[in-house]
């Protein structure tokens, strides 16, 4: 089946932040998508449920993310048609995505995305929470908290300092919002319209987009070039 090769990303989404908490996994991102350096689209949802046990969030080229979602629809449909009482968990879906991304990288036709895959599934040791990521060249890992894009530089230090394994959902939302607010202040591609999702053993919930309260009265925002060498 012919397909269009993505030589360069055109419409891109930015950071996705995710972390484990007491009852499951929480994930968040904004709903903006940039056409080059122009913030063109304001209502793009980049978090989706995958099967019964997983959530996926994607940053990078949005059309490639849509192609990945099509792959996952086919995967979960085929899994459902087996009708054997089993279903793919987040660990299996993450492993599948690592092979897809690495395969396309080896064809010199990568899918220009960084993907975050989180979920919860009952295992031999009870409810097992899972959180992993994979980038456009197939590099992948598991962690307790993950951020892609600019969030990898600005949000990870906050998460390393304040994340706890026994956090309640309310505490997790508060920490996620702190990271999103830092990105809103510092990342020109971010917009003040965010979406949060969670997944537990009871299933996934993707909440409607909302805005955070901001304060642009900081002195560094009012005169960002003050004291900088070579400025007027």
C-alpha cells in the first residue's frame, strides 16, 4: 500500500508529560499544533486510549501520529478477534511501538514522533503500572515519570524533585499542572489549553481541555533583555 514519506515535520505538537501515581498513570499535554513556527491549530487532541489497558500520548509530526494510531487500531482489532479472554497490555503495546519506530528508522523513513505509552493491567503480582516512551529512531525506556520535547529539559527536574510513588490523583494533577505552567511560560509553542488523562484498573478517562491561571507580572517577563550583553 503506497504512503507519503515524511521528509520533514510540518504540523507538530510539543511536550507530553506522564507519571505513575498511587492508583495508575496520569498523562497531560496541551492541545496546540504548530505549522512550522506558526501556532496554527488550537484544539488538537494528542492523548488517546489504546485497547482496555493503555493510553498513548504523542509529540512531533501530527500526521505521523495519526498513522501510528491507525496501526494501533489494527493491532487491537486483531487482538480482539482472537476472542481468547486475553488482551494486550501496555508492556506489549510499548514493545510493538519500539519495533515499528526502529523498523521505519532503518528504512530511512522515520515516523517523526516521541511517544509515551502508559497503562495498568492485572498481573501475577496484582495491578501492574507501566510507563514507557519511544522516540523516532527507536530509542526506548521505562520510567516512573516521563516528559518529551521541551519538557524533557524543563519538567523532568521538577518531577525528579517532587514525584512520589504514593501520590494521590489530586496530588499528581497538581504536580503535572506545575510542569505545564513552567512549559507555558518558557516554550513558545505551548498554549494555555491543556488536557489531562488517567488510566487505572477501572479504565481510562480523558478529561476535557481547560486553561490554567497564569501570572505574567514577573520582572523577567516585563523586561527580558535587561542586563543582557549586547542589548539596547
